[in-house]
C-alpha cells in the first residue's frame, strides 16, 4: 500500500513540472546549466550547457515525447536540385533516410547574440552515416548518372557551423525561443559512399563509378554538398524547434529579456505562428 502511494506521489511530482496543452517545463531541469549573457564567461558556460543538452538527447528528455529517436534519426524525404557548375548538375531525391552519428555530437562553441538572440554553434561529429533509397539524375564531372536504388554515405570527422535564427515569445510567464531557420556549413576529413543500381543493372559500370567516387571523395563531397547540408539542417531544425518549445529559454540564459523588452510592446507576440 505504502509502495503504491509512494509511486503515485512521484508521478504527481513529475507531472506538475510539465504544464499546458502543448507541454513545457515549469522547473529548471538538472541537465541544463543556466548561464548569464552579461557574464564574461558566458560562451564557455553556454557551450557546456548545450553539450549537456545533446548528451541528454541520447537518453531522451523526460516529457518531450515528440522526439522519438535522436540517434538514429529518420527523415521521410529530401529533394534537391544542384547545378553550381558545368561539372555538377544533379537532381537528387532521398526517401526513408536513416542517419546515424548525432549521438556523439561534440559542441565546440555556442554563441548567442544579444541583438536578436540568434545563435552560432560549432560542433563535430566523429562519424555521420546515411542510408536510404535514392533517385538521381544528372552528371558529376561529365559522368552521366541516372539510377534508383540504395545509397550509403559514411562521412568522417565532420565539423559543422550552424547559424540559427530565433524569435522570442512568451508562454505561461516564461520566455521561449521560436527557432525559425537553421543554416549550416561543414568540412569533413573523408567520405565513403556506395550507390546501388546506378546504371539500371550495368554492374561493371556501377562498380567502376563507385570506385571512382571513393577514390575522389572530395569531388563527391562537393557534388553532394547541398544534400549533406540540407540533411543536417532538416535534422537540427526539427530537433531544435521541439526542444525550445518545451524548455523555456530562461533556463538556458538566466538574464534573457522578455519579448516586449527586446522588440517593444507592439512587435512582441505571445505565441509563434
């Protein structure tokens, strides 16, 4: 009897820290380090805080049920057209995409800008693996490509710089980040790849082309730059939107202004559209 009552009390205490129809934390969690942007060591403090947040994502954030899996992460579809030179002209579509590696994110620096509370975050991924279904039409270095099949990409030591735009809003007496856009750039130390059925069953030509791609991985990385950046952007935008609608910005930045203080009363909005 007492054991059952104890469990009910713990459940009630856990429930009371999440409030509202869309659910948000009303008490600061122990996996976030609160920082003050006015402090001279803010960047170091913020970097540690965001690292702790990424580490917690591996186990799952209690109460945040909208993120089903962080590593691996799943995307339904990515469509890209890229034609940045005479040598590269591609139309790529990926479906049923699984990405492995974000569970080992290492945050190198987390900057928050006082003018608009946008962010610049630099992080590394020792490995990022992508697999899924592809359809591809176009050319790389004058090699005509037209195929559908399975794709496997294995990128080594990615260093990612992420620029995130936000809009502050108020909810339940707290200030929240509405993450509106995410743009990334990256560099890597290597890229292994395999495309099945590149030439509709011509196995000899498929094998020689895959070998060429792996021998000339930098060229392939340039050709797939938009594919890789959009994959990372889609993952991070989805994750960040869900996290920062759930966790008040006050728990990350203790001296963050209210929307009205930052934008003025006329431009402040209570909720994001």
